[in-house]
C-alpha cells in the first residue's frame, strides 16, 4: 500500500501533517509523491480565507477523480475545512471515505483501516485537550529547520477570524513535551526552531497561570545543536518585559519578531475586535526597537475591512511609512461565514481592496529596499537553502528572514555548500526584497 499526503495551509497545519506522516511511517506505510501510484490519499486542508477554502475544495475534487482514473482506494480529508464543513464534504463529495477534525489527527491510522475496509469513517473530538502521539515527526522542511507548535487554538475572537470555532480555545503544550520535541529535532539535524501557535505570546497562561514564553526560550536556548530560535505570531498587546529580556539574553533567539497588527486606524481596530490602538502600537514598536536595536519586525495587514474609508487607508499608509517595518505582508479582507465581520455593513469592493493592498506593498517594497541598501558592507550569518541553477551562487536566509514569507540573501562563492550550512556572509548589494553577498573567508 502506497500513500500520498497533500498538506495545505499554514505552518501550524504542516506540523499536524508531519505528525501524521510520522505515525504512518511507524506503521510501515510507504509514502509516495506520485498520485497515480497512491492506494490511499490524505488531504490536510485549510479554510482560513476564501482562497484557501477554494484550494482545499479543488484539491479534494482532484484527488476524488483518482478513485476512478488511478489506483486510489481510500480518500481521507483532515484539517480545518474538514472541521468546518464536515456535512457538506460528506454530502457533496461522496468519494471521500473518512473525515477527521482538527483535534482528531491522532486517529489517522484507524481511519485509513476503516476506509480500506469499505466503511465510511469520521472522528470529531471535542476541541479541548491535545492529541497524544508518541511517534517521531517526519520533517518536510528540508531538515535544517523545523516548526515547533507550542499551543493550539485561540481565545481572541477577532471579528474576521474563524479560527476559534475550528481550532478551539487556547491550549498550551506542556513545556517538558516541547523541550523533548526540540531535543529530538536537534538530534535529527535541525538547527533552527521556529515557534508557532495561533498566538505564541500567551504561551503557558492556561497551564502555569502566567505567560511563560520567556521561560520556554530559556530552556530551548540550552539545547545543543540548535543555532537559531525564531518566534512567530506575537500579538502586540501581549508582548511583555520578561519576553523582551529573554530575547536579549539568549544568544540563540533571533532578533526577529512576527507581530501581526492588521491595521493602524483606531476605529478599524475596534471593529476588528483587536485589543490595541495606534498609540499602543507605536509604544510597543518603540520599546522593542529601543531594547533590541537590530530587531527585525514583521507584521501583517488586512486591506479593505468592512467600513474602511480612503482616509483610514491613507492613515495606514502613513503608519507603515513611519514605522518602517523590516518585513510586511498585506492581504485583502475575506468575509468568512460565521464571523461577525461577514455581516457588517459597508463591505468594500474587491477592486478597491486589491488597489489598497498594492499601495501598501509598493510602499513596503521601497522601505525594504532602502533598508537593504544600508546593509551593504555588513557581515551576517546565513543558512544555505539551496543552489542557484547554472551559477556559482547559493540562496540563503539571514536572521531577518523566516522561510517562505521573507526575503533571501544570494551568496556568490566558488565553494561547494550544502543546504543547511551555516556561513558568514558579507553583504555586497541589494535587490527590492533580497540581499547579495559573498562568503567571508
């Protein structure tokens, strides 16, 4: 029996995929990347915004077709779309043999066996607690970096977001389990740990009665073999002094923080259900830059939230210009059924949303290019990600760049470098989003 696994969506979903792959590998199931050779197909889905929902549905339909045109005997759907639209999937895509919710991925082997036996199967555990799995993950990130999911779910209930209803309330992974996972990853060759959760800054509140991300960083920093620890998804209102101090004192923790703010106009932030205003954001950003002068701040913004006006968009543009974020991503607002914002009046036209998004990204491109030019002549450490085809050059990442979302440094060298190599590079030039450099002998 051969199995094809299709993983969609965010890095948090990817961790679930890697855990399931570990269970399948331990059960001696052969994994294939050839859809025509697969007897079993699992699609781990996403439905965070409409584009992700469409991709998930189209992928399921494409895989369903293989039940008549290829070897596929069992098709399973897991993840967020499965949790949110269980009945619709079962009614409209009868080729699907099993549906597992977001908190039920530890039942994947049982689901496969039931499906192969010709029985329709489903498992939707309550969105409380965490699945227990004792097999090793199968890393899909290339080996030198891995995501460490430190918590599940969210308590924030922003008006545009469906996550609490499909992932449940905030549940931290016990610290001893995370440290054991991290040591296991380091022993397998991982050099960079990327901490993820729907919100990392609240880690430990539910288990230990207080924010404990700083304590987790202190422990992870001790692990031999780890070079970098990167933190994603820190809500600005939850950033606290002990966390900042921990980032400063632990030499393995990157001076990089992903801090989604979504907007800068007070009215829009309030309508979004966010817990900061513009003054708060300016204060938090100022504090981070004062305490950690070389910090790279990444943020995300939503363009075209219901009721947003041209003046509010211009206020956001001015804020981006003033704050000069080192990294930034912008997205158009996606109305998600079941969220309060989907029923708000004054929905913004799609064309205007796209125009506003383009405005933000064009401005950010100018900001990053100017910042990149100031890097010329500086020396930085970088992880090698791969080779540029037909050139004596490699693609790398500095501490300022998370994989998949940020820029690269193109490293010119006659040396042969392996992916995952950690090298010192002198910056010699800049592109709009990327740097150019050469190996420091």
